[in-house]
């Protein structure tokens, strides 16, 4: 079908050619002088191909034809009646079996416009295109891709079989196992069965010829990448930085670990590597060490891992301080307020320090946590549970970094507000008594609260006798 179509196009262009007009669409691709899609010639014969087109032409030859093969001749001419076409003649003499392959003629400027013919160059003593040494070729298996044993042949009619070492003959089934004289054996969905030593075999005139292959399945599975400090790393200038990147990968895999870090151009880091195996995995360690940090070493540190096509990375940010420091300030002024009965209250000054300081909270000069079981230190805050009036007082936070002789204190005054209460109300309610008219009476009201409550007296006249509530309404 294809061949017929090809002949038709060729015939058509031939006809137009004689008219030598420049019809649009003609020679949209270059045209070869052979109409077949494949040719079979014998070794030592001369291979000759001609190509014609509208623009400058170029040949693409099989990889088996050396770039500078002295027996390849290409003659380019202007042709056509008005010499407005381009012709190119390729001559290869003598043709050798390793020249078997696809010969393509294309436009130099439009490389996708091309025409090709597959040429088999036969030799009964060289049925396989590739002549192999005793060492098998390695064929890599990739997940999700077909496996190809590239034992292409010099004769399209060669009978080739695939054998798994030592003696397992595999027959093509046209579905998963396919024989193609131009490619070799193709296994569409290879399984673990296809790991091992294989050979393509053919017998010509009673002589057996083979092409051997060793399949290899590279393992590229990175299971985990772990940096022993993620997030922020705070350090001091002059100190040592050590980051440990641990990679867990599948058995038999190989990984490459690389680091990127701010002073990489300087090469300020020392990187050491180690590999260990556990029962089920491989562990790769890469430890980056900077013996004495400078300010310029601050920034992002990335551990990048690759294994074949797999990639993983993890990072951490390093902050380098000039010197140790404590910065301690009030958050909401020196006096803070709480309410008696509050579930909890937190005394939190603003504190920034490096390295982490030691902290002690005092209340009225005594260690707070020892004074009352309702006090506890959380981070650098002091938390008071079930706030009571007696919690009012002066609190002091002492911070210190002993090794650098850094100390700072801060004092906070806590005011505990208490709702006013009338003392007499807690005594049993007094019945209205009678007193003598004209006598002098003192009424007492005792009240307590924080801040001290203001007392105001109100007088409610008794309703006139006999005037019941109903009448009033
Ligand atoms: C090709 O030529 C070589 C020597 O030039 C000769 O040894 C060989 O037998 C020839 N092969 C064929 C198939 O004619
Ligand atoms: C860091 O690397 C060493 C190997 O150099 C390893 O023994 C150690 O377990 C790793 N992990 C941590 C958290 O340091
Ligand atoms: C990370 O690992 C290195 C090397 O094992 C170690 O020196 C360093 O102290 C570790 N860092 C942290 C934060 O654990
Ligand atoms: C590292 O590079 C900086 C400039 O980026 C340069 O000032 C410094 O001297 C270099 N340090 C070393 C150890 O080469
Ligand atoms: C660093 O790692 C975190 C996750 O661990 C990621 O979200 C972030 O994009 C990374 N940053 C850079 C600059 O690669
Ligand atoms: C902080 O308070 C402690 C104990 O009250 C005192 O000994 C020390 O001198 C104070 N330090 C500073 C820096 O005020």
C-alpha cells in the first residue's frame, strides 16, 4: 500500500518534472530514485542512491557508516531543465554489512522533510550487523519501557531466536515478544524474567552465530532523605557547623549526594561520605562540616540526591551570629494586670538570646516555683494558675548564659484586680429591726476590693403603711 502510494507520488512528480514548472507542493519532501521502502544488496556491491528536491539536500547515513568513510562519495548538482532543482548522488563502494540501516535524504534547511530507504547488506558469514567480541553487551532495563535486544540482522529473512542462558528458548508471540529484523527482539513489558544473560542466535549454512546481552536493571529508588537539622540552625561565628544528610535507598542502588551552600565557590566545607547497608536498605551519609563559621556562611544549605532519574532534596537555613547575646524587654510595660479567679495568667517578656539562656523567675525575691505550686515556668514564661489576690507582687526574670558571662534581669509588677465585696453580706442577713425614734444609729458597711472600692450610700424610704404593692401599681 505504502509502496504503491510512493510510486504514485513519484510518478506524479516525474511527470511534473518534465514540464519543469514550479508547482506549489511538489517536492515538499525530497524524492529518492528507489521507490521501494527497503532494498537488499550483497556485500562488496556498490550502493548507489539519488535524491532530488527543491532545496539543498543532505544525507543521513546509518551509524555503521563512518563519518569520514573514504568509500562514500556524494556528488551534489543543480538539475532540472532550468537547473532550479537540487540533485545528490550517494555512492558507497564496497558496501559492508555494518552499513546496513536506514539511508535518509533530507533538506538541509528543513530537516523534517525527508525520505528514507532501509538497506540490508547481506553476507552469509555475518548475519548480525554488529560483530561482537566475547564480552556480552549490557542492556539497561528501564521501568515502564520496552526492553530491546539490539541484534538487528543483515538479511530481512534471517531466522533468529532469543535464548535465555543457559537454555531457555523464547519464541515471539507478536504481542509481548516481537522480532524485528531492523531492531532485534523487543519485549514490550519486561518482567524480572528478563534479568540475566541472553543471546540472539541464528544458524546459516550449519554455522551458529550469536549476539550476547546482559540485562541490567538499575535501581534508582530513593526512599528517604533526612537532614539532621531542618528548619533554622542558629550558630555563632567561629563555631563548627556539621550537617548530616542521610539517604535511605533501595538495595543495590547507587546515589550521588551533592550540597549547595552559600560559600560553595570558596569550598569552605569539608564533605565526608559513608555507606552502610541495613537488612533491607542502603544508607548513604554525607556530612558537611565547616570548621569555623564566618558571617558569610549564613544562608541556605541544600542536600541534593540523585539516583538515575530520581531526585530528592532537603534543606536547612543557617543563621550565624557575631557574638552571644541576650535581649530582654517588657512586652506590655513594667506593670501588668490580672483578675483574681482567672484560670491562668502568663508573664511573658520579650526575650531573644543566643545561645539559649538559663532562666529563673523570682517573686518578691524568692524563686517563684518554690513559693507556690500554682506557678510553673513554660519556655521562658511564668504561668500562674487560678490567679488569686496574693499573686500580686514583683516578679523578676533572671536570664544568663554562664559560659559567656552574660546576664540580664527584668522586673514586672503584677497587679491582681479583685471585685469589691461587702463584708456584711457574708454575715447572715439582718432582719430589719426597730429602733427608737430620735436615737442615734451607726450603720456599718465593710468592703474590700482591688483597687479599693468607692462606697456610696443610698436610702430607700419604706412604703407607707397599708399601701400594699397592689395599690402601688
Ligand atoms: C568481499 O570482498 C572481500 C575482499 O575484498 C572478500 O574476502 C569477500 O569474500 C567478499 N565477500 C563477498 C560476499 O563477495
Ligand atoms: C550522621 O552521620 C554518621 C556517619 O558519619 C552516622 O553514623 C550518624 O548516625 C548520622 N546521624 C546523625 C543524626 O548524626
Ligand atoms: C548532625 O550530625 C553531625 C554529624 O553526625 C553532628 O556533628 C551534628 O551535631 C548533628 N547536628 C544536630 C543538630 O544533631
Ligand atoms: C570566600 O569568598 C569571599 C568573597 O565571596 C572572600 O571575601 C573570602 O575571603 C573567601 N574566603 C576564602 C576562605 O577563600
Ligand atoms: C526547603 O525545603 C522545604 C521543605 O522541606 C521546601 O518547602 C522549600 O521550598 C525548600 N526551599 C528551597 C529554597 O529549596
Ligand atoms: C540580676 O539579679 C540577680 C539576683 O537578684 C543579681 O545578683 C544580678 O546582679 C542581677 N544582674 C543584673 C545584670 O542586673
